[in-house]
C-alpha cells in the first residue's frame, strides 16, 4: 500500500492508506442489522414529515454518516467537498493560512502543534492552547472544518485569535498575519560537530533528506562528526512509508514496526534493510527528542530506535496514537477515513494511549508556560472514543525516576541569561558532548 499524509486541520496527521472501496467489503453487513436500518429510515421519515422547517436530504444523510463514523473513534471521518479539497491541498504541501495542527475537543478547537516557523508559531500560539473566538466571534460548537476554513485566508491578511491557555487566569488575544505555508519536512544544522536534524512532518522523501543531511554533516565536520540529535518534537506524523525509511536509515537488522488489523491475513511487518542498506550513522550516538506533540509516524521511529537500542529517547512522553487510518475513496468527491489497524513496536508494544516514554525525561523549562501547560497536555488518551490499549501499562510506574535532575530547576530567566532558548535541545547536545558519545553509543552495540 502507498501511504500519504493526512490533512493537518483534522484531528491529527497520521498514516493514511489509499484503499479502493470494493463490492465484497461493502457487502459484509451483519444480517441482524436490518431492524436497525429500518429504525434509521423511520427517523428519516419522521424528520422529513414533522420537522419545523424543510430539511434537505443531503444534510440528513451526511449527518447520519458523520454520526456513524464519530461513534467509532476520533480519527475516523467522512470527507467531501471542502474537507476533501483541503486534504488534496495539504498533500501538495502548500496553502495559505496560519500553520496550525488542531483537533476538535468536545466542541472546542484545541491546538495540537503550530508548525515550526509558521505565522502562528511566530505569533506565540502554543501546543495545548484552546482557540475560542476568531475576530471576536465565538467558534465553540462549530464543525471543525468550518472553524479551520475561517482561519484560512489570503497571505498578508490578519486574524485575531482569542486563546485560553492553561496557567493563565484570563483568555487573551493574539493577532496572526496569514502567510503561505510551504511545508519544509526536514531542516538540519551542525553544532560543535553534533548534527541536529529536525523532522517537521513525514512527507515524501524524508528518509532521503535525512540521509543527505548526515552525509553533509560528515563532510562539513571533516570526518569528526560526534553524534546526531533527531528532533521529532511537535511532529504529528505523516507517511508510514517514510517513518519506516527514517528508522531503516539507522538500523541494519530486525523489525521496525508491525501493522495489525482485523484480519490476520492483512497484517504487515516492516523490517530493516528494505529501504536503506546499513546504518548511515554507524558508530555515532543518536538522541531522539520527543514531546506530547510527537504522534503516529514520530512514535514509530522513536519506538523502533528505542526497542532496537539504537537511540536514546529524550524529552516528554509522546502523544500516544497507535492506529493507522485508510482513506477509502467512494468517488472523485467523496471519501471515508477509517481506522483499519494498530501498529506495534519491534518488542510488541502498542503506543496507543500510553505513547512512548523517554529513556530520560527532560522538561522544556525554557518555555515559561511549559510547566503549567504540561498538566493539561492533550494526548490520545484524552480524546473521546479513543481506541483502548490492549496491554497493561501499570508496570511503567515502577520504572520512573523520582529524583529530578537539579538542572531542571532553573528558571526560564536563568536560561535566557545563559543564552539557552531551547533547553531540551541544549540538554541533548550537551549529553553527547559531555560523554563524547561513549555512553549513548553503547546503546547501539
């Protein structure tokens, strides 16, 4: 199957399989459903005959479909018209707007993550913020697609967002100037012979881009590259194929991820050495940064490198989205996005609900609101109707380190005085620098 990124405006970006709707699949309906369909049709007739105003058939049918899919899980849905058009636009990777990944949360619009360098991020919108008003107009209770459509607009135009943020006593306004959002999937820089690679989304050729960055690091460092920091923070996912490719770049054997659905015959297992030969960073330590905004494809990479002992996972617990959605096109203008499988890490772990726990928990103390926002950070387990993890997670509580690193007690003012504006990244780079890579690299032996 070919996988492509899902529209960021909907729930979360995640792996999407393009699957044709088959007659056999549509025919697989339980015979006992007959009375239920009769009840549905009876309600339709009652509405048509008795509702206070005439109701369009299309509206009723769409409402029934939306309700059916909404009863399943937060990531299944019906796509048509504007919502499907936005999906196609996002696949092209270029649109005009704010640069936000948002989710519907019981009628509210909640920010999963602002895209790096986007107008929203530059204006100060944070992950976990609730957007309550647009230009002074309440959007609570609106359909998510409608709220997103109002946020879109021509580059250069302004929109005023009213924000509720955990830790603040009162809502406040942020004015954002819309821009052209050209998604840059990978960015990289060399710092003191330590390569920092930021993956913003898992779109086409991410594996190749990262491979090119590592090659450039080796050349620029004169063969003295000390290690790699792979930054997956605030990356809500994308293509499963590219998550496998990125993992394969650092692995030379073993399983990367498995995808298991309802039918055992359709289960898939992805292994190393299928997209890249050997370990592109062989002998070098790798640190992977994650946080509550790291979801789906990001968790596949983090879980694979963690289970294969190839990388040290650092930061905060990830979002916890361990499911795969298939986009089933009904025709040119209508499609269904349906959860069809769970994925599992090489050791058989499902990250659904629980997410990926970092090997070393490092809070983002350079963000003055981070401590307060962390108590209300939204993850998969907070979404209504989410899939339940089938594995008991209680044992993880026994493994938590109760003693906090004294460096985590510094204030954001103290960090600014030291010139540190991203504590988690600084901590990762200094972990490699302090150990000269020996301790971290040992995990990959």
